[in-house]
C-alpha cells in the first residue's frame, strides 16, 4: 500500500523504520513544524523529520492539517492509508476522508483505557500491572475509533514512563505493520470499542509533576516514575526547585512527617503519608544531576528540614 506516515517525536521512529522496511511504500511523512529549543531558542526539526530526510522522503510540515495546501498535496499523493504515531495535532475530517483505508493510529494503551495524550504516564502513575498498544481507525473523537489489533506489555516494578514507552514503541511498530498487512489483504476489520472501561489520560503538566509527599509512599513512587523523564518530577527545597529522579520505598524505615528529610552517611530519606522513600538522584535548579547523599552533604541539611509541595 502507498502510505503517508504522520508522527513527530522519537517514539514514532520505530514505526517509521518498520514501515519503510516492510512491503508497503512510504511516500511521504507528515510531522509538526520545526520548534525552538535550547538556550539559544534555535529552530530544531522533529526527530521524525530528521529521519525522513535521511531516508529521502518528502516531508510535509503544516501548521495545521486543515490547511488547503496540505490537503491538496495529500490528495495528489493519494495514499491507501495514513499510519499515525504521536503526531501531536488533530486531524480534521477533510484529511481523514482522503485515504481509502483511513488514518490508522498506533496508541500506547489498551483502548478504551487511557484515551488521550499521556497514556503511558497515566498507566505508571495509576499502578497498572499490564498495559499495551492498540491500532485503531482515527475519527474525530478522542481515541474513540474502532480497533484493529492489540498487544500487551507488563509494567515492571521499576519502570519509568520512558522505559515502558520505549518497549511499547518497538513492539507497537510490529503491530502497526501487521495491521496494515491485514487491511491490504482484506483479512482485518475494525471492531467498535467497548463502552465500559473508558479512562482519560490528559497531558501531564509541570504542576502535575510536583511531588505530593502527603500521599502514601507507593503513590509517590508511581508519581515520580510516571513523570520520568518528562515533564520531570520536582519538589521545593529552601524555596528553590529540586528535580527528583525515581525513588525507592524504604519499608523498613521509621515513619516521619511528609516531606521531612532524614540524612544518614549513605542515604537520604523523605517522609510520605506512609513509610519514607529513599531518594536516588536529584537535580538542583541550574545544576547537574547528582546522588542524593552528595547533594545532602553539599547543602548541609539540618534536622527538621523538609521538601515541600506548596
């Protein structure tokens, strides 16, 4: 089949590579426009654009997929299907109607669970033991279209959202290729999503990533892992922001007040709503990440000092 692939971040690259290596023909790629990044705020192309240019593919970067010029170009290409992975923009009805087999979305959850922009982060934060990926026919609703196929993936105890998403991105690429194979052969039909089991996964904001020390230790652990690497869990120490990398639950430690720091020669504990957690790596504002024990020695924490979520 002739394909126009849509995607933007690094997580979409395994799918693009798998499709290019399949029996299908990737004719063009749609991705978000170059965005400003870094201290110099220079324009940087998306990972998908960079890979597409390396592969010699045509790249389309509309500000909005509703632009007439973009729609006209997709009609000229006349794709049989448009696979889409983490594109980052809403596809309008006019574009949805162009390919014969529609826009086939690879979504990193077991739909109808975790519809939205951050399914993997929410799965980790909710303590899900199993998640996966789903291919479905894109429609105007939020991840509501009928599904083609699914794959499952266990959520490991120490998984960050980054760890889990990397595994899903690679395994899901195979699912996406298999879905397009089935559509081409006519062996695959879309099945409506069940009405039960719907949950939403909106984008995780920086404020959502502020660690809530008054919650139980397991919840703190899941929140930090779910926000790693992005947007990054954080707290406040002496009025300044402190980034918190994954922690471990110190089940054998004596409870202390939520946010209270307990420093020993080799470790730094923080109180929660239940048992304390052990800090691993932290990153003070404007500095590099460092072991929590090294940070504690450097700032000379005194008895009773706390990390705050206010």
